[in-house]
């Protein structure tokens, strides 16, 4: 398996919480970065959050401005997993969420990533 696998999407009311998980193969998990993007119909994939790591700088975490303070990205090394904890969800967060691994370059750009999951739907009702 090379392609990451997401889980945990669903329907939630505004103000609620959801937790997304991503399981990656060891070969892609060791690629020094993993992240989450989201996409709504008719638009491209937008950056949500990412973790970049290496032995001399440790973990570096980044979020798009609209989710700062509400979303938390984390990784589990032993399980090759990535998690996105989402709180205070808003209808504007409704999208298909994708896990991405590997690649290089500007992590906020979708085309810089090598491997993508199949996506999981998150719907926030008002």
C-alpha cells in the first residue's frame, strides 16, 4: 500500500467536533511531511494543515489562517498515522478532506505532494 487511507468524516452541526485519521504506509510516512487539504465542488484543493519533520529541526506545524485555534494536526510515529482534530466547526468547513504525503516544495500547494488518499466527506450543518 502506498496511497494513504482517511477515515472519520461525517455530518455534524455547527460548533461541533470531528476527528479525521489517515493511515500511511511506512514508505510514505518517512517522507518527512504529511498534511491535510480540502476541496469543495468546482474548486481546487486548498491547504488546511501540515506537519514537516526532520532529525535536526523536529516537527514544524502549519495551518491555514481560517482553521488556526480550531484544528489540531498531529502524527503518531509508531502507527504511521496522521490525525486532524477539528473543533468549533463552521458550515464553511464543509468539504472533502484529503490526506497527503511525500513530495517537496511549497507544502501549501497541492501539486507539490506525491500521494493522496481517497478523501472523506465532512459536512457541517448550520
